[in-house]
């Protein structure tokens, strides 16, 4: 009896992300039994043609066609080889469950592709980018040993220290060393789950001790940035976004996706931002400071000609790396010794808010932290600052007392 095989692309209009887009899924049906898997593609609901299973975007349709071809080809291969194919077995083969890699670099590549498929849903672009760096370091380390790859069951406990030594020779920070070591250990845990090895040889390994420090600006430095006049368009946008973050606590990823529709007005007329964080998917609510309001007004005035549906507050004019370089130049122009970063602006908001007497629970809600423990570092910073200020005061008083004693 010939089996029935169908492929259907569809979207769920009820589940849209903050940018208005929704995921495109693939339903595979074999002999009346179905399974669903993601295609890794997204579109706006009104761009989807449910009858034809395509979008109005040509490039997305081309990738969907390639995805369909892959599913059909895999189905044909499994049917020819095994004689019987189920929807679940086909899905497992497509997702690489059935054929787990048995070498270290092959496992790293498979894990990297798994993370890439989750970007925009459960993983951020930055997370994937960090993992690509770890994968690169792992490959360089194995090449330095004169090998092209390494069998997973040949990995020993001592190799953790070997890899650590290799990374430290490159003078990486403790945080970067730990990131790459964690990636290696993650691959071992993945091999355990695939039953390639019995246990992770690095289970009891220790990592580099990282002293958690945050960098933030004082009020005087923020004032310098506010007073600076910039002619370069991209540098001016970097300055405005940095200041906007100083007074709202928004991360760079959230500012890049911030729309005027995210600005709401409460019953008492107070304006605030309500949005879901790109990184943690935790909703944050932050009242608008008058300076943030002023920046919003300028952005609205500058966007005189806009494309239909494009209501981004800070439309991207250059790449993230270019924006960071422009921001660094702005900091130097103000005479600020520290290298400016958008994360520094977020920390500045946290420390200034706590110094102003705002409860830590409110700051956590405004910043969008998933756990209040992440916010408590600002309390440590302000406590340290108070202690340092008190030490300076005591020193001045002692100097004053010694001067008075000299006069007597």
C-alpha cells in the first residue's frame, strides 16, 4: 500500500512577536499522522497567503521552496532505504536527531546550527554570535595540536586545562575564557544526552574567577554629553541613543526595535514605555523622563518622510559596530576617559535611579530584569560609592582637626 505524504506551510496569527512578525511552520503528514517543525522563517500576518502557502516576499518563498525540496528529498531517501517512514522519524532526521555527530568539531557545528535556528525566538543574535566565537577558538585550538578534528570519546579530563591554557595565552579576559570553556563542556553534555559517551569528563572542572564590575557615568559626564553638539549624523544618533538609555535603561537591542507605538499614556496623563525585552522576553515599564521625551520629539521631527508602517524611533543608519565606534568618538570629544558603550548607559540608569531613592524592585521592573538578583549589583555599587565618599569626608575632617591643633 502506497503511503500518503503531504507538506503544508502555515502561520499562527495568534502568536506574533513585538515586531509584529510570526513564525512560519511546516506540517508534515504521513499516513494520517502529523508532526510540526519550524522553518526558521518569519513574516507579517498580512503578507501570508494561506491558500498558496507563500508570502509576498520573494526571498522567503525561495527559502521555503528549498526547505520543501529538502523535506521531499529526505523522505524519498528514507523510504528507499528503510521502506517505511513516519512523520516523527522524518522530523528527527531533518533536525539531526537520528544522526548525531561523533567528533568534537562536528558536534560543535551541529550545536551552532541548533542555536542559529532559535535566533529570534528563544535565543538572541548576540548569543549566537558569542557561540560562533567559541566555536572558532575550539577549531583553532585543535588545529594548533596538529589535528583536523577529534573523536568525542578521545576527549580527556586534562584537555579542559589544555584549552584553558591556550585561551589564557591569547590574553583573553576571564569572562571570555569561561565562555569558551563553557562551550566545550556544553558539547560534552550534548554527547552524553546523545549516548555517545557515558559522562562529561569536565563535570567537576573549575572556571576562572570573574570579579563582577559595572561601568557607569557620573551626572557630570552625562551633562557633558547633553551639552555636546555633533554635526556627524551617525555620531549624533549614537549620542541620542546613549542619552536615551541613560534616562530609560533600555538596552541597545530594545532601542533598535523601539517604535512610537510602544509609547503609551496612563490615565493621569503620564507617558511611559511598555515593551517586551528582546533578550529575556520580560516586559518592562518605564516612565519617560523629560530628557527622554525631548529626544523622542527630536526623532519624530527628523522623520518627516517615512515608509508605510515604519515607525521606529531610531531607524538604523549604520551597523552596530559602526555605531559603537561613533559612540566612542563622542565620548572622547567630551573628555570622558572611559570608553562609552550602550551597556554603560543602562548601568548609568540603574545606579542613578538607586541613588535617587527609587526602590530596587521598581528599578528591576523598569530595566526588565528577569530576577531582582541581577539588579542588586547596583546596590553594591552605590554602597561602595557611599563608603568611598564617607572615607573622603573623614579624611577632610581629620585634616581640618590637625590644622586647628596646629593653630592652637
